[in-house]
């Protein structure tokens, strides 16, 4: 969510942006919280991965607004976990240096955080957005396929590429069960029994094999080592820092995310940090919930009726460098000049001197980028805003002082000062200003969301797409489901469905069409999930991601099979 593309998820005659779909999620969460608490929920602290850039964070904020929620702050997940731990364990009076090892289903963050007298400061970050527990499942699936090939070579040889993909996806749920079993109470082996399964693409049954803990650890060893390399990145102290620390200074390791239950991870961490305690379930910490706990504690501090004052503060850091595009005389091209470096403590006010390029310029267009790219044309270069500085069209280049400021709420302010006359322009950088919602647009989106959730939408275009809606979007959007009650049966009349379906392989295409054509027969409790999967399939098809399509096949097939 928040990548500058015009991608939408279309279901029937309705289209949804990432913010709209996320707003539906938040609206439902808000409703559940109000039912549980017996009072209205007006604000929330929302967490996100530490590597999220400003466009993604702004998209989260807009989703909250659409859902009628005042987003009090957006907190990095590792920081939220450390905050919850410090408060829950009542260790405010101690000096600690944490490693927050956060491994979820699909992403990995590692953060170094200091805690002194209840004051938390992020010192270093690392991670891998493409590493998670799902990769461990994939390792087990490949092991199962190898065993099938060994036991039933003729059957395995008969599988074409598409059949093999379907089989791989169907095996994944069994792989996940095996992983969870081996990560629970001490267990040396896990026995697979697939004799009761009747939809395995003609797999000869029974299939009864034993996966030992030793085999499991061997197959995931390289992935766990990869996560340890990210710790190296987080432990690197930038030269700009005045402090210094080593691994010997680490006092404890906080385990966050369900995948940290894997025994090999704990073993590797204990070997790397001998004698340092690992804080997980055995310490009363639920790795699945601690991030939410941190967000809840932070949100409580905004409650005017909260009489308990917590003597805590958090100093986070910039997750990415902030640069401006300038012309380099030596390279004879535009380059990105860093003004605020990655992992600089927030708030921060930094500036750098430049000069206009060429003679006779009447204005300078200053473009702000986020990330570690060296050139504006680099693939990972992300422009997050631009603004104009009027200058006198004199013959000599005009000296300029360009400044960037980030306040405690993460708001980015850009300035430019003409050193010749002192004139200054100031601009709040809010990713793609042309897409920001006016109060009128916000009201329209909120009303449209409410109507959609009530199943009252009948127009060919969802009112949520009114002019002025945020154009930022991403693949992440499709992981959130559209609302219950939305009709998708008309999609068969649309050329859009046909063109998208043609980009799917035949196995997935048939299931996709079946889900849309029989949508009204799907139980209400499953409609959200079906719409989510259908939306993800459409996006994957447009992106040509056949592997993702096959991953989505199994959960949708399980629902449709029950009709």
C-alpha cells in the first residue's frame, strides 16, 4: 500500500483502492472493539513494518480517516514490541540494550533499541521484507515432493508444470501443520498421513512419511543464517553516531512474531549471544500479540480520561535516507544528495547548501526522494514530493540552503532559502499532494464505505473512487478483503473479468470464474475471504505472477468445494 501506481481491485462493477479496502478492515476492527469495550472508539495507533516508506505510511493514515478513525500515530512494529515489553515487565529503572528479532509469516525486521529509565531509543535497524515463516513451509513442501518423487516416480513424472504447481500449493497447509508441531512441545519427528485426502491430483495413497527435527533444521538452516546476517546490519553503528556498542552490550533478545517459535532460531540466537536471555512465551511474552500491546499502550497515553501517567518516551529513527536531486558537475548528470541519513533520530532538522544550475534561471524545482538510491532513475528511487523556489534570473547561479525537518509525528517539512536575499519557501511533503483528500472527499468516502458495508452499492463505479481520492496503491492492498454484501456476480458481464482471467493458467481460471458465478451461494461468513482472494488473483494476473496465483488456489478451492 502506498506505491505510486493506479492499481485498483475490481469486483463486479465496483473498484477499490488499497486505502478503501484497508478502511473496510479498520472499520470492522473498530466495530469489534466498540462491542467489546462498550464505548465509542475514536482514535487508534497503528503499527507497520519498520521498512515502510512515507507513501505507505500516508496510505495507512488515509485508510484510518476513511474508516472514521483518528490515526494518533503510526508506530514501527519492533518499537511497539519493545515498548510493550518495557512497560509490562516494569523494567523502566534498568538500563537495557535490546535486539528485537521480529519474524512473521512473510517479513523480517531486526532492531537494536536502548532503554534507559524508561526512555526508548532506536539505534539500528535491519531485516528482509521477503523472509518469513512461509519460506520454512516451502522448504517442507519441497521435501515432501522429493519423497513423492522417490516413492511414486511414475506419478511424479506424469505431472506437468501446472499440475505440479497445484500439488505444491495443496501440500503447503500440511507443511505448515508440520512446522507448527515441530515448534511446539519438544518433538523429534512429525508423521505425515495423507491417506484421507481425496484431491491430490491422482497422488497414489497412502502417503505416510516422517519428517525429523534434524531434517527440518537442516532444510531451513540457510534461511535462519540469512536472518542472522540482518543482525549484522542492525548492529553496524553509523560513523555519524557519537555512541558505540557491541554484541557484548546486548542485555536481552525480544522474540516477536509466531515464526520465532522455531527451535533453530532460538538455538542460533543463543549461540550468537551466549548468556543473554531470550524473551518469548516462557517469559510471559506472546510473540503474536506483543506488537498490538505496544500500540494499545501508546494509544492509552492519548486518552484524556487516563489518569495513569507513564514516564516513558520513544525516540525512533528514520527508516530510510532523505535526499534531493541535484546536478553533479563531475558526473554530468542528476544525482541524489542525502540531507537526512538513514537511522537518524527523530525529530531532526538538517540542511545542505546547493546552487542553482545554469544561468538565467527564474525558478528551481526541488525534488525530494526517500531511500538509498544514488540516482533518480534507479529502480528503488522513490520521489515523495517536489516544490518550486522562485529566484532572480541573474547570470550567476543562486546559492540555496535546502532543509528537511521531521517532527515527532513523522511529518516532513521541506524548506529552501535564497542566500542572496533571505527569501524562503516552506512545504509540507505529503506524498503526491494532488491526491490528498479534501474534507468533502473524505465525507464522500466515509459515506460510500458505510453504504458498501451495508450492501447498498448499486452504481457502476464505487463512489469511493471520486475525483480527489489518493492515487497511491500497492500489491499489499489486495490482502485486505472487500466488504460483505458486495455483489460480484455481474463480473461475468464485464470485459475486465475476461481479460484478467485470460492471464491465468486454466486451473486457476476455472476456479476464479466459478467463485464469481456462484458468489451468491457462498455463506456470508466466507464472502469477505472469497472477495479478498478474487481481488488478489486479479492483481497477480495483471502482474503475471503465476506463482502467487497458485498460492491463492488452495484457500479458494477449499471454500468453493463446500458449495
